């Protein structure tokens, strides 16, 4: 068994185990760590297939999106950050284990690519033109063969985004809202009031 096959099986096993741990872990922090591990391992498989652009896109978009989403959820749940910082030592061993696994995967994938994983016999039949890069092939597929499906997906996402904004936009009479016209037309004479306060008297509302 060559190094490419070993790297494939290691990454595949890590993806399956991480995916199972995501849905079985009770701690949300552990679930996020396992999810990042699964995404990173999937990026390693893309590298072995010669799709480096998809691998970097998976790491940058999905791993970054998971981190931002988790931060947003923590802020929305009004979590006590002092208690969260105190429990940092509990998550340190698991975080170190995940980081060590990612480092080992990077080393294995790098060694496999150095032996011809990205430019070897497994990656050449994937492209119709041998000298085309991954970005060129993705562009041809998205913007030539499946351009209408790509545009339809964009319209669906746009409608979904507008629908989410409309559903959450509720006009309540007891909520004070900004008036842009009044703010633009505001002058120093209207925005400042000089009041003479006598000693012993307060400022009436």
C-alpha cells in the first residue's frame, strides 16, 4: 500500500469518526471542534485528488464560517464569558488532540502530494484538458455548462435572504426608530439647547 492510499484511509476514517462525534457530543464546543476536524480532513482529500482550489475554499469558507457562526451563537445565547474562560482548561486537552490530528494530516497529505498525489496518475484524468488548472475547470463548469443552474441558485438564495429579513422585520409602536431625514436636516441650533439651572433646582424632564 503506497503513501497515497494510507493518506486516503486515514483522512476517510477521521472524517467518519469526526462526523459521528459531531452529532453525539453533548458539549457544543466539542461538536464545533469535531466539525472543524471533519472539514479539514475533507480538504485533505481534495488535495489528494488534485483539487487544491476546492481544498482551500473548504478551509477558508467552511472552517471560517463555523468559527463565526459559533461566535454568533455564543453571543446570542448570552453566555457568561467569565465562566467560559474559567472552563478553558477543560477544553485544552481536546483542543490539543484536534490540533495534533490536523498537523499529522497535513504532514501525511504533504508527503503524499510530494510523491505525486496532485500531479500523478490519479489527478490527470479528472480534467478534459491536461494543462487546465482547477480554477479554469471550475469556471468552465459553473459559467458555461451550468450557468443557468448557478444563476437560479443565486436567485433562490437572494429570495431566501430577503424573506428572512422581511419575517424578522416587525414594526412595533413602542420602539423608537431613527428618522434619517430628521438626522440629515439637523442643525447646531436644533441639536443643542442651553439651559440655565438655578442652584438647588434640578433639570425638569
